[in-house]
């Protein structure tokens, strides 16, 4: 069967990031089905491009990867229009958003199937059955409409082991168009070397997809991919988009040792308590291999809130301070994310965490701080139940999901959550404005030394005196310089 694999725009600026989810699908499909990639970050008119492949090339199916936020906002009108133009085109959605909200997706007439979880093998089997005229409805990992047009779902499929999947088919993508200049290097490319995470944080969408499982490529294979990116495409930096790259210390240190001769920079995501268990020798090897920054979910300055988040018994605010100090010693930047406004007392929770962030900066001024507002995910747990008790509900239609209010929600910047007051939201916004001026993010490669000094001088009195209200002068500077807030590398 001929099909199109479509990556909707992943940001408002259409920043091109190698569509690894589609390459992972393509690797499995390569010998069985013909496929073409269409990337909405590069293609100015995705509807026209996909329609041409249906009309001229004979594509019969469209598989779309959908993250909440900008990708969902692009996927809905694109698929709706294509279904109007080509009613017989089979439209299949997969990714984080359809995995969680499969029933909402299938209420839309322009979505025919939803592949839930890691869908490489499920998509291949679905296409095989559609091509042969078989019945796909028994497939694990598939959601569909039954005989009376009601959405139903099967159980989740097992997670495929990434070490048993084929290498990415880089020949199917114009890799040169995805090479980006970042704070790590002039030619940065990404890779995804493991699936899942062994923890059960109840605000995290990954839990729904993997239920505590973590499977990884070997250190040798991951290092060989990094070498390929360097030797074939001239990469001088690699971002690892794994949900948790550093789960296994022996794998991390073997990988670090194998890439030392490449002299590249690299970035990945980790748990604070996991990294604190690493030996000094491992830290030295990671530093020497080029590790520049690690994204870490600090989440809160309150141990009570961390417990509600199900972060695990070993997570604590003091451990966040310890990792900030450890990484300062080794010259590796901690990129710490915090979730603010958690029920049941979002105002107190927010103020405690803002005060704690100042302590983190006192320990390690180079620590990057990424702030999010609490956004529920459909998991059982205290936080979600308290959110529902406050009047929260998820939208019933895709059209509501792509409204401005829910787009903000999907990006953890919501201004409408019922349990959070406008005053607290403004308090966070003002604090963030002062913090980001006093400590400009190193990920903003456009902001040079002089302007960094200007921002620090303009915000210094506010930061020292804890005066955050009405930072009009900083907003004016932000408008003038267009400096960015810290954000997860690559996203």
C-alpha cells in the first residue's frame, strides 16, 4: 500500500526538527509498503502536497503524528480538508494526543483509526490487513469506530524494543534541512535512543503510553548513530529526545566513552535522584564526552507536592539543590523544569516554588529555569481528582481542543484553569519576566554579551529586592530584544 506519513507543524515558527517519529515508522514499513514523508515545518501547503501524492502517486492512506498544541492545531484542518477532497483516503492518527484522547479523535469524521502508544508494528499490521481486506479491529494498540460508529479501543500493544527495530531511513528525509544552530553547536541534529520511563509521575503523558517500562538501544548502537550523524551529516552536537536517557548508569558511561573521540556536545533528559546516584567517575566521563546540559524535572520546591505528583519516595527539594551544586562542579548546565499552581492550594504551592527557585539560583546561577503551569492529564491520581472537583473537564471535540484557550493549556501556559486565580497567574508571569532578564538563558544564541549585561542591570534591583510587580521596563526590553525564555532544548 502507498501511504503518506505526515508531520504537522510543531511550533508557530515552524522550526524544523528531524521528524524521528515518522522515520521510526518508515524504518519498519520500508520493505512492506511504499511511503512518502511530508513535513509541515518545511512544506508551505501540506494539503496540496498530500493531495498531489494521493492524486498522482496513488497514496491510499495518511498517517499523522500528533502532539498536543501546534501539531494538533495543524492536523485538524489539514485532515478535515483532505477528507473533503478525498473521502476514500484512510486517515490514521498516532502520537501522544491520540493515545490519551482516542475517543475524541474518533468522534471526528476525518479520523478513521487511532494507533495508541508506540505504533511502529501496529501501523504496519494495520496497513497489511487493510491491503489484504482483513479485519484490523482485533489489533492490540488500535482504536476504531465499531459497527454503530461508536469509538472503541483495544488494549495497548507491547512496546517494541528499540534495539530490535531497523535504523532510521535517513535517505527518506532531506537531513541537511534539519541541521540547526543551537547553543551547543553550529550543526545540531537529534536522535531518540530509548522508549519510556520507569517512573509513574501522575502529571506526565508518557505514563499512559508505557506504564513504567523503559527499553533502550545499546550504548554501542547509540554511539554508532551519533557517529553517523557526525560523519554523514557534519553534526557537531546531538540532542537526545528520550523521555529519560540516563536510566542506566552503565549504558550512559559506555556511551560517553565511545563518543569521546567525536568531540561533540550533547544534551538529554534525566531524573534528579537517578543522576545523584552516579559515581564521580561517571560524572567525569559524561563531562569529558561533551555533555553540556541535562533537562531535569525538579517540578516543585515542596516535598508535599512532589509526593502528590507521585515523583517517588526519593524525590525532594533538597536533592534538587544537590544536583544543582553537583552540576556546577562539573560544568554541566542543569535545565530544571517546575510545575506551578498545583492543587489543592495552588497559591501557596506557587509561592513556595518561586522562593525555592531563588535558592536554586543561589547554589548554581547557571541553572536554567523552565516554568509551566499545572495541566491535568487523564490519569488516576490525587492531582487529577482535585482538578475535576474544581470543575475541570477535557474538551469533547477536536474543534474545541484547537481553540486558543486549549492551545495555551496544551503548552502548559493556560490562563483559564478554574483552581488558579488571576493574581497568582500574574505573579508567575512577573516573576518569570524578572528572572529571565536577570539570568538570560544560554539557549538564546542571538543574545550577546552587551545585551545580557543590559538586561541584568535593568532587572537587578527588582531581583535583589523581591519586587516583581508591573515590570513594564522589562517588557519593553523584551519587545525590543525579542529574547526568549528558557525552553527544553529543541522544542
